[in-house]
């Protein structure tokens, strides 16, 4: 399970930042239709399943002013996998617009979703 709490007071919906949840397209083994958008509202919590087919991300790019950030905290609950469950242990993100055709973005999503490679795709705060 994934719990996200939005932490930016005064966030405007027109800046984007909604959480998008997509159906799983069995034939393509990827994201299908956008099913739900949840607006980024201060102190709002969203709880959703993060399974092999729980595609989520930003449906639209952020358009907030310079110096404004979309802040949130995410907490995960992980249990022992059921018999025959997938080895993938990280969340799946949906590429936005042109990102769906960008090999570098698709590779980043793939690396981010694998337990063994996820840590390598994050920047160190010292950089």
C-alpha cells in the first residue's frame, strides 16, 4: 500500500500536481486509460495499492511558479508476497505525453521499478 499526504499549503489546482491512476492494459502490459485524478490539496491523504499493475503518476506537467514546490510525504506498507507474485518490488510510474516515446524516460521508469537498481537513479543531495 502507498499513502501520500500533500504538504503544500496554498497549492492551486491550475498548477497541476494531481495524482493520476491508470488502468492496467493487459495486452500492452502497461498503463491503459486514466481512471482517476486526485487533486493536490494541503493535508489530503491518498491511499492506494502498489501492485505489479498499479500505474500512477502526474497526468499533466506541473506549472507552478518558480520557487513553489509540490511537497508530499509517502509511506509504504509492504507485506510478504503471495505465492507466485512478481519479483518487482517498487512502484510503477506512468510516462506523461511525449515521455511515452522517450527511451530515456522509459528506461528510468524501468530502473526505478526494480529493487536492485532503484537506488542508483536518485541524486544524492550532495550533488
